[in-house]
C-alpha cells in the first residue's frame, strides 16, 4: 500500500487498492483476515502523511510563471533573488515553478474518462463479505 500511495495520486491509489484487494481475494485470501492488515496500513499511511505535512516548512517562497522560450530561466530567477531580496526576506526555501502552456494534443483531444474519486473501501468490503464472492468493480 505504501508504494501505491507514494507513486500515485489519490484517484489512481483508490483504483489500484481496489484491484489489489480483488486480486488477493481471487487468490483465496479471506477478506476478514485482510481487513485488519489494511486498516493498520491505512493508519500508518495517515500518520506518515500528517508527519510529512508538519515537516514542510511554511517559510517557503513560491514563484510561479508560465514557460516562454525567451523568458527567464530558473537559475536567473534564483540568482536575482539571492543577490537582491534574500537578505531582506525571511524565507528558508524558494521554489521556482514554470508551467508549460497547453499543447495542440490537449486542445484537440478529449481527456480520458476517470473513475469517481469517492470510492468507499469499507462499503466495498462489506458488500463482498455479504455476497461471499468478490465482484469486479472495473
């Protein structure tokens, strides 16, 4: 679960976790035995997320700009900040984010359909328990 959590966004994580539970039950594992393991892992992930959020410094300066071929580079922005503003501002870190404009592929094609973000794992587990046979929710 930790690897799934670290490598995916919330939508993908929910989908992968659902598929993982289905694969485990298809291999003969009982859902009752897996439930406590998944709950323990979820508590552990929740604690890691809270700790990570607390460790993030709130003293970070974020600079965001859109990409332009003749625009300023990250290194130039950092150099100007270090030479002029850093002595006067009380920031521990600085993050320079440069976003690219949408390309023709994004403009001309429709995005793929996505699963709903609100998948209730407990309801899924209860449903599978009550039916005694796992359903494939794909």
